C-alpha cells in the first residue's frame, strides 16, 4: 500500500477522535466511547503504522534505530497502554497513537510527492532521437525505423529533418543546428567528409551520410547513459533525525524504564502509576514534531521560492547548497542570449544596415537573420537587389539603386580598398571574438557589422552577486576558447573551460568537485549530464525540457540573477529545517524530566494526556517556525550593470 493511501486511512480514522477532543468540553461524546476509539486506532495501527513497526523491528535486529523506531515506540506504547488502561478503567489516549501516525505519514507524503516530481530526464533524452530515416538500399530510398539502421547504411536527410544516427556526409552540404549536443549557438556548415551527430537538426540543405555509430554507440545514447549514472550516483540525504535517533531512541527507552523502576521499586508506587510516568516519558519524546520539522519547512521554503520564480525540487538540493563553493555556467543560452545578435555597427548605421539588409533579405543564414532583425528594429528601409550573386565562402553581391553592393567576409576584399582605420576597428572587434561582416559599395567599404551571441543584460550583475558571496565562478562550454574568453571577460567570470563535449562536461564537473561542492547552471540538452552530476543542478526556465528535468533548481523567469537568490533561499530553508529539528528535540527533552515525575513532590506532573498536549504544542512550535521562513529577508539581486 502506498504512503498516500496509508495517510488517508490514518487521517479518516483519526478525525472522529479529533472531533471528540474539540467537542468534549461542549458535552459531545463519541458513540461507543473507548471501544470506538480502540477500534479506530486498531485500524490505524494495523494498516497505516504497520510498516513503521516492521522497519523498527528490522533496525532493532541490526542494532540500529531510526525515525521509524521512534514512531513505532511512541505509537505502540500509547496503543498498548491504552488497552491496559481501558481494561483497568483508567484514562486512555488512543488518539495519541493515531495522531502521531497521521502526522508522520503527512510528512512522508510531502517527501514522496517531491520524489515523484524528480527527473524523467532520461525519457526526454530518448525522445530526442528521430523515429525513422530514409535509407538508400539497393539503389532505392526506403523509410525504415531508426532501430533497423546498421553501420554502413547510407541515409538521406532533407531540410528540417532530424539526423537519425552518427555518421559522415558522403554527398551534399548544409548547415546543421548542433546546439543540443555541443552548445554551439551558431549552426555549423557541413560538407562531404564532415561528421554529423544523431538528434541534431538539419538546416536548408539536402545531403546523404554513411552511418558510423548506431544504437547504444551514438553520442545521444552515451549522454543518456551519463544522465542515468549521474542520477543513480546521488546518495540519499542523510536525515538529521536518523542520526540523532541513534542516540535519542535508546536514551528515551532507558529513561522510561528507569522511571518505571524508580517509582515502582524505590518509591513504592503502584504498577499503574509507575507505568503512567514511564508512558508519559515515551509519549512526550514521540517524534510528531520531528516528522513535521522537515516537510513543513520544505513546503514554506519551496512555496516562497516558487512565488519568486524559483523551483526547488527536492531536499537533497537544500543540503548540498550549504557547502557549494563553485558555481559553473554553460555559455550559450545561459550567460548569453543563445542567438546571434548585431552588437556593433561601424560607419553610417542606417546606410550600412540598409545595404546589408537589402542584400540579405532573401537569405536564411543565421548571420543574415541577425542583420535583418537589427534593420527591422531600427526601422531601416530595404532596397531592391538586382543581379543577385552568392559567392561561395565569401558572401553575396547585387546591384542596389544602380550601385554594385556586397556583404561578406574578408575574402571579398581582394579588389576593395580598406582604410587603416577600418582595419583597426575590424581587428578590435575580432579580438572580442565577434564575427565581422564587411558592407561595401563599388570599390569602397562603407561599414562593418559585428555579430555575436551576446551576454544577457543580467549576466554581469548575476556573476557579481555570486562573487560577492565568496563563490568561484566558472564557464564550461563547447564553444571555442576565444569566444568563451571574450564573453567571460565581459561578465566577470573567474575561469573558462572551453571546447568541451557533453561527455566531457560531466567529467569536468567531477574534477571541480574534488575541491568542494559544485553548482552547475545550464539550459541545453548538452547540459543534462552536467546538471545531474553537479551537487546542485540549476536549469534556466527557458531551456529545453530535459535541462529543466535534470536540474534540482529551475529558474522560471530565466533571469540569471535568480541563481544567487536560489542559493540563498535554499540555504535559509535548510538552516530552518535544522532549527526545527533542534527545537523539536529540545522541547521534548525538556519535558522528559517533568513527565518522569522529577517535580512530582512540588505538584508539577505530566500525565499521558498532558504529555500528548505537550507533543501537540511541540508540533505547533515547529510549524510556526516554518511559517516564519516567509518573513526571512533574501538579499536583492544587484541591478543590471
């Protein structure tokens, strides 16, 4: 039976006893009285508390004690004593056994719900793969399932299609979006002899390639395996309650036994009176508050973070955040916008954009798209391009308003005059790892357009906020060193690790983990292994589903400044859990001497009923502590620099 079903059964059978507790002062009594309470509690003990008893017994046989031991001792003591009390016409407290079970199961329901929301990243990765492909067999093109492709098959890929498996182009050319594999924002031009990767997306060209890796050997399959291993390698959180219970449970039992012996043997009290003192000790030490300490703080902390646009997915993240010393970022789509943008225009801006946009308006190249977007934003009027000519590997040319015009790279400049000033500006832009496009008319260069996947406006402020907390910042990317370093310099990143493939990203994370706990921030498919391997995976909300599923924290607003907020809020939530656990123990420990009758001779005692009330007050204090988490201050993110 699931935890959720056990909880509902426990709750339903406990509610009548709760109603009696509330309505008893007004004269209402439960029909059947103690016999009804006995029947209700028996169902709770057998169905809902049964697994606790089995777990406690298994731990006892291994000479250990845990949270289940506390639950089992508290509920069974209350239950068995109440049966004895009912038989001897003394006050019973069946409700204590039922309520303890209900509260503890409530906490476990919260925990189970978080586990059920855990990553289905592997499934999302597998779904990236193409379902079928056009394979050339016996001179004919036939569509076959990907599972039937074998090494050596020649596969035809049309515009916009996914590439089925890894291989090498034998005929044709195209631009391919490999961002989900390499993290490279720019589509890559591929021709005969170049390798292609399964699950990447073809651009506008048509080509055929020979399969070299299929099935479990493809790069996508290897990433799937990496994610599986990374997720399975996470050790479950070591609950503070279990650690303390190793000492607390035996101690409480010894105190309860000692209490009984002192009252019965040395003081001469009756068996019933002595047992009441012993039972009071166990009841007040019962872990109701302990069961609520973690889930209530998690509810409040994660609820508050959700309102801030930060999703914290499990308790393991909260513990790991406490010791994070390094924050590692993916570049493309995380620190940067993720798409090429015009960053600089040299020359008369309107004229340069008008000429470039007129030439590029029919092109589907990513750089052309960036130029057209900039021209439209600047409300520049396009001209008609006549005698259009695409110059392979160089650029395009056409006649605009009677003037021969061109846009392209430096290979177009053989017969064109370039001033020394223009050359200096070009060199400066290229030194910033920007792609420079020349715009010319006649035999003169009229301007330059620099294009780059630029940093997000919030990136510099986000990095600054993390460094202010004493955290080391690192960029880990599949892009080349020059581009990565240029972006890092702009936003203030401490260290750059470039030219890293997906399989190597997880390995790089492990290397950094040798020096301390690591948080990784990413948004792409290629980031999934790193997000799962890191102690804390933080996924950008605008990223792919797989990245979001792999991350332990998701930034819904896609604002990099929320990384600092997420880490701070996680740390405060986990610290509140520790505070709750501390007070849950202290509250009960302080009540144990009173329950044991130490102050009996001055008239201060704690009957089992009052011990149950004290236990409820302990729970109330823990819930109040958790609710106050809503009022803790979270440092505001730095303003955009």
